C-alpha cells in the first residue's frame, strides 16, 4: 500500500503533461483529466480504509533518501480523508465545467490552458495534504500559486489580470514568510521533517519557539484568509470563471487551515498562542459576515461568508481540545463540499 502514496501526486502531474501535449484535442484532454482524478480518488479511498482499519499512518521516503534529506510523504486519517473529499470535489467541478462548456471561462480562451493547470493545481493540493516536511509543504504552496494564477486570469480580462496580480503578490508575501520560517527552523534544529521538529522543538528557548510559531502562523493565516490578512480574498475570487472560483473557495483556503492544524497539534504543543488565535478567529467571523451583509453581488456575498466560516474553523483550533479540533475537521469537510456547490450554483445563476 505504501507504493500507492506517491501516485497521489505523480498521477496528476503526469496527466497534466499529457493534457498539455494533447492541447489541440479537447476530448483527449477531458478524458485524461477525468480518468486521472477518478484514479486518484480510488487510491485515496483505499488509503483511507487502510490507515483507518490499521490505525497506523503510512510514511514514504521518496527515492529511498534518508531523513532529513529525503522527501517524506505522510498519510494518516486526516490527510487521507481530505484527499478523498478534495479529489471528489475536483472531479465534480471538472465534470461541471465540461458539461457547461465553462472550462475556459470565455469563448476566446484556449481550453488547452485549463486542463493542465487544473491537474497541476490538484497535484499541489494533494501534495500539501501528505507533506511530511515543511519544505515539501512550501513546494506545494508554490505549485498552487503557479497553477492558481493561470486559472484566476483565464480570459485575460482587465479585472482578472488586476485581481490576479493582487493574489500573486499576497501569496508571495506568505511564501517569503514561510520560507524564512523554514530557514530559521533548519538553522536551529537541523531538520525540516515535522516529526523531528516536534521532537527537538523543546530544546529551543521559549522566545525562539514563539518567533518561529508566529512566523508560521502568519504565513498560514494569509493562505487561509484569517482577519486582518483576508483583504485579498473577496476581490480575487469573484472575478474568476465559476468552476475556478468554486475550487478556490472550496479547497485553497482549507490548505492553509490544514497547515495550521498540523502546526498547532504537532509542532508547538508546548507553545501557547491560543488566545491570539481566538481573537483572530472571532474577528474573522464578525468581519466576514458584516462584509457579506454589505454586498449586493452574489459571488462577493459568498466570498465574505467564506472568510467568516474560516473564523469558525480557526476558533475550533484555538480552543485546542480533541473535541474542538475534531469539530474543525468536520467543518472543513462540510465546508469544502457546500461552498464549492454554492459557487457552482451562483455560476449558473
């Protein structure tokens, strides 16, 4: 079963390459994309059953390189569950875009752009969920950034280019903070593997732990659109084509929330910033819903409610009990499905 883990990432990347080569053959691209996501969904379901029944996570060191030099892919119940839900949602949105003829966003946009970028986006999402070290998680964020910029600017209209620039600038700021935190962690602990970081974090002075914790939380809070770092989301998502907006709203912010869950529950158990998280979560909930009340356009209303719902997830994480973290995970799964469906429905309207 361990051999199936790398396929979660390699299959979408291989599918993207084939779809790019078959750029002039729409049916081939559609077929490759559908088959790839279907196979990934099946593999993820098998892995979820295996880790759930066995009770032990699966860890693979890619290429046989030893830790901390090798890339470690890690699948437990949480990551397997999120990959199953994400692959189902990605497949459903793909079928929606094909059925509605909205894959390219505009009639004059080459459809060949959509399918490779979509599969690369899927690879980035799957890789983020199974990343066993911080640098691999950083690579996942960069894959998401490249693919999402292409998708958010489909059609090359003025509004999409403008919001795409804002999106990429904000994402680059988050990436710089994340990379700086990784460099500091590696310099202090000599590893970027999450298991080894958790074991060695207690050796650092409390002030150093707090600085590293804040840097990681800040980087992930931008990705997750936590107030006051959520200003970019309501302007960026509504301008993209409906299928793209649906995937972004349903999945991309959850990658940031997932990274926060890993950080809080695994790396910084003894470093308490829960009060700060509670305040940020409460502000996100209130500002998001007040922003939604002030809007008149459906996509912007949903975008602000998305921000508010992120606050609920972070609030459960900040309470920091097994029950509250379980509620956050439940809410994430629920929100991925419901928010994606809502944006697709608004796209039809």
